[in-house]
């Protein structure tokens, strides 16, 4: 049982840190559903 099992996830990545698609790829091994994924620039 994982913390992310059967959850809906919103991902907001950082352009200079970890981008959203990279975090989304890590969650593919769980049963979490990514409903929104974006990479933003926080200045």
C-alpha cells in the first residue's frame, strides 16, 4: 500500500528545480491519477 494509491494528484514543478513531467513520470509506478501537471517559473 502506497501513500499515493487511488489519489488524484496536482503537480506544479519549477523550471530551475524539478519539472512537472519528471515528477509525473515518478508517479506512474503508483495507482495515482495525475489530473494536472505544469512547470512554472517562480521569479
